[in-house]
């Protein structure tokens, strides 16, 4: 349970809020590279309205989506070689926000510069840094830089607060209920047979802090503590807003980007490594993951649709003054404590957890993840992923099933 004050402190991310100041110490994804051409695109990030564009020389810009002249959005703009020009009367702004031209004016009107943020591309994503300078390095997490894999990036827009999604990253027990018993109840309503592997009972769970967040470990019934990867290696919550999952040739970082207090841009950044020769990928495709059907009904027959439904129905911003935490919620308590401590670090002007400034440590940052999966065999696991996880909607799904040699069914 949290006080109302603490619930506010942990959920609100706008400029000047304690959590907003913490989030601003990290690079955040703002767009999928392959979606950004010279056509400027509006984005909301940490409560700020921004425009993302690509100059005619291929550089990516992120600036406030508001022209300083008469304040139309720069989304109505023209990307040029060295910046963006407002479409309304032609004022032009450099990538660093300086106003370069005001065509109709005989002399430059002062104080016309706009806010601009550093932007970098990595692994098919565009990241922006909205915090104080000097900006830290953009962390080169393993999946973003790995060779010899196939990638895709799913996204969805969730209309609730980011913390509900992140608390789920340290909530192992929901797996057996939401993705096990609840999924099977949905399948039964559709006349389908139950899926057995997700409903296995958790024998115990463990959480350990590490330099990039929290390692989550779990042991299911029938597994051995000595040899089970899900226990000996586990998988990480990457502070503050990511979780890495997977195993067996499939690995995924889910990124919960707070657009503002009530909206999340949810990303599934996935790499696949089937055996054999892989086709070359020139760009990383993006795709939308639907969580509602054409009638506005939640789609509940896949894992991420179940997650979105459970998190969204906690409320737009969950009322944590009225919750009852128990034994199963020990990871959530640990994560909240970590958020509080890192807010304090920022308030004391120290770098919070996981911020990278040493280039030598940033060649590749390996994030531990279980190598195998507790299913009867790897193909059963991969078939379950490709048929009942967000990647179900990837444009590469059919090709991936062929490469992994798995069928169109979940068992
Ligand atoms: S509103 Fe942008 S140039 Fe006039
Ligand atoms: Fe889940």
C-alpha cells in the first residue's frame, strides 16, 4: 500500500516531477527508425509534445512540437538538410533548436530558439534524451547490437499509467494465473483446448538487485533448483522501464515508454536466432500490436493482450492507497523501493542506477536471461511464442515459423 503522496510521486512523469526528473536521466525510445522519413511526426514523451524528423542528410532531430512564431505545430513542417522549417511562414530551426531563418522578417526577432533534445539511433530505434547535460551514453544493450539475428519491433498505445506495466515485470505469479488459468478460461469459451505450460505452479521466486535493475528468478513445479535456468539465471527488469524475457532463440526487451501520466508507448523489441543461414535484414520492421478488436473489445487470446487488459483495468492510474500487498508482491515492493532510492539519488544530483558514462563498458552490455525454457522442448516454446505472444502480429511471423520449423498452433 502507498500513501496518496507516494503514489503521485511514483507515477507522475511530467517536467519538474520527482519521477519525471528520474526518467529524464535515461535515454528513451521515441520512434522506430524505419517509421521516420523526412515527414515530421508528432510524439509525446514524458508529458512533452515533440516532433521527430529526419533531415535530407539523414540526421534525426527531436525538438518541441511548437513553432516559436505563432505556435503552430512543427509537425506541419519541412525537413531540410540542417533542420526543420515551419510550414506556416517558413521559420527554420536547427537540430539544436536555434532559429536559423525567419524569411518574412527584415531582421531576426530575438528569443526565437526552441527546445531541442539529443537524439541517437541504435538497433532500429530512435532514442531521445530529455535530461540535464551532459547526456550519458546511450546504453548498448545486447539485443540492440547483436549480430547474426533477425529483429522486429512491435508497438502498442496503452491508455493507462506506465507503473502498472512495470510492476508486472516483478510479478512472476501472474504468469500461472493470467497466462495459465485465465488464458485457458478464454480458450474454453472459444471451444479450444487448454494450454498446459503456462499454468504450472510457482514453487518459489527470488529477486536480486544488480547494476542495471532487478534479476527475477522463478522455480516452477517439477523443476530442479540446481539446473533450472529460470532459477539460476532468471531474467532482468532493466531499470527504470524495461524487462528482458525469452530463451531458446527468442529474446525480447519490452520497453514501457511513459508518453505522459496516462499513456504508454509499449514496445516489443525482439531478436530471433533460429538455426541455419538467416536472410539479411536491411531495416528493422515495426508493426502495431492490436489489443482491441474492431468493436473495442479486448483481445484476450494472446499473452500481451491479457497483460494489457489486467494492467489497464487496475485503473488509469492504479489507486495504491487501497491495495493489499502480500507475499507474492515482494518483487513489487523491492522495485518501488528502488524507484524511491533512485529519485533520491537524482535529487542529490548523483547519477541513478544503470546510467552509463564509460565508453569502455558500453561496447556491449550483456543482460542475463535464461537460455532454455521449461517446456517439453524448444519447438513447443517457440510455437507458443509465435502463436500467442505480441510477435503473432509481426510481418515476419510466417517466415519465422518456417525458419524455426514450427506450426501455426499453440499446445
Ligand atoms: S507559425 Fe511557424 S512560421 Fe509562423
Ligand atoms: Fe504477463
